[in-house]
């Protein structure tokens, strides 16, 4: 896909962060938008940012963890826009907890949004996108889909799953030659609300970590503006890349994992302990 003009893009998590900036940049390039989020105020804010673009914009409150809501939204997008070229499965949440300390309810919550939300978005929109013969599936993983991190086992699990799911999908699409492609995105520290909105439980205390301090420390690492992340994602779609690493942190983590495929674990564990001093 070399041109977004008069295409139709569906975006989950469009009320803030990367999703919102994807909407803004796509609208500037003449792409019509179908936006969803659980936060209706955030959706309204995004609509306000793109209202002068002249493109068609539709919105719907959607919980991506619920198949029936994603299914209904996909059908509505096709009805309202006539066709659909892209789905950006961007919605996501975070959880800070030890493996032992995470409740099953917390694990189901994050898996349902971060992984099943991507699966639902992909499977419900893919048949519709194939009808155009010119489309793209864009799934957002993370640098935590490249290496594991202490206190992030659940988040790691979902983002590794998104990576495997998307890479398998890309291979199948290559074999089918349907005109549809797929991209797996691994953002590093993007300046969004995900850290501040993350669930943190007291199990971190068993590792000598302070949940509140950990959240603030992690938030300080979020340096890349979401508009820059969105720009790189759209450029990667146009270049038909298979994988996109955003930020020097993601690129450094990728290199470390290649050089120290198991040894990186000791490095990260030490760095995590060190960050809690003072």
C-alpha cells in the first residue's frame, strides 16, 4: 500500500496515544477513519483533532476483549464506509506483578485485551480487507515482545503472543498472494498513558520493589512522542515491512537479545534491582 488517500482505516485504542496520532496522520493523507475505544471522551477528542480534514470519520465504543463488540463494529464499519483497507490493533493495557502474585482475574483481564483483542480485530476485519485486494493488518506488540522483564510476565506473554500470531499471519498472507499484508510493531518507550494507567499490585514488594516508584520510574523511560511512533508505523506500512522497532531502546533490546539470548536475563534483573536504589 503506497498511498492512504481514499483508503479506510479502523483503529482500536484511538482515544489517545499512538492510536490517536495514527488517526491524525492518516486523516491528513486523505484516509477515512473508523475509530474505537472504551473511552468515549478520548474518542471525541480524536474526532476534534481530525474534523477539519474532510475525511469521513465514524466512532464506536468498543471493548476489544469482547468478541461480540468487535464483530458488531467490523460489520458496522463495512456498512458505513463500504469497504475497509486497514485495521490497527492498537488497544492495550499493562500489569505490574510477580508471577506468583498475579491473580487469575488480573491475568484474564490483560490477556483478553492485549492478545484476544488483537485476535478478534484481525479475524473479524481480515475477510473484509481481503475484498479490497489492497490492505494491511497492523498489530502492536512491544519491546517486551522481544525480551522478558521481571514483574511483566503477563504483559510479556501477551506481547510475545502478538508477535508469533502476526508473524504466522504474514507468512500465510505471503503464500496466498491476496494483496493483504501484515506488520508487527515493537514500540519502545512511547509517551502514552499506558504506564500511568497500568495495574500494579503489592507482589512487587517481595522483590524489594516499590509499586508506586516502579510506575514512576517506568514512566520516565517513555520518551518517544506518539506522533513519531505513528509516523514510523505508517512509513513501515508503505514499505511493506514485516517488523518495526520504534526507538533506540527497542533496537538496543533487540541487539542484546541476539547477542545474549539467555544472558540478557541477568543483565535486566540487575538493572531492575539497581533502579530501585535511592
